[in-house]
């Protein structure tokens, strides 16, 4: 587990990952259309991750109106992502980072306590990247309630 390679105010390196919808997604292609919000979440179809996905879904039109793409990333396999997305009707793509390369780039892999044991997993985090590929905001150790509203406020300030 390394620290984040990226820094606020600096360019985010380009990456490509397998995604729902049948085509891999490359960050630079998304940025060509406008800013991007990337949210990292621990696991498909768990309570907090489902609530977070539903919150982004509920405000999806606000993100679209602002010209901002939203993507979710976890270590789950693409097949799991497809089921998760379909079950909850998420209007954005989920990317599979099974190798953890992008998770490491953003420094979201952490040791966490689960049921009294230390486990390695994704720390719920969100990143706002402007259309020039510059990281403008990051939220780490995200609490789901009210988080999407905070992200939209930050977009308004861009």
C-alpha cells in the first residue's frame, strides 16, 4: 500500500480499465468531454456501496447538466459490476480494477479493521478532475450521507 501518486492541483496520469457497458474506459477520453468524478468504493452490492451508488444515481441529471461524467471503481470483477449496475439501475459505468493499479495510483488501498481483524481494502474516496486532467478536489474516508451534495457543490465552484 503506497501513498497516493496523485496530488491536488496536479495532472492525473491517464489510465484505462475494463468497464460495464462492454467497452474499456480511458480517463483521457472522458476528460475530452468535460470534468470527471471518480468514486472508489469497497465492494459491489454491500449496504454502504449500494447507498452511495443510489445517491450518485439520484443526482445523475445534475452531474449531466454540469457536463460532468461519474464513474465508480472497485476491485470487483466486471461480471460482478454488471450485476450490481443492472440490479440498481445505475446510469454510469463501473470500472473493474482487479489488479489494484488505479487504486494504488489514487492511494485508496488501506488496512481497515473488520470484525476485529486487519484487512486490506479500498477506503471509500472520491476525486474531482477538471477537463484539463487536473485533480481539483479529493474526499477520503467518505461518509456516504450527504457526500454527493458536497461533490456537486465543488463542481459548482470549478
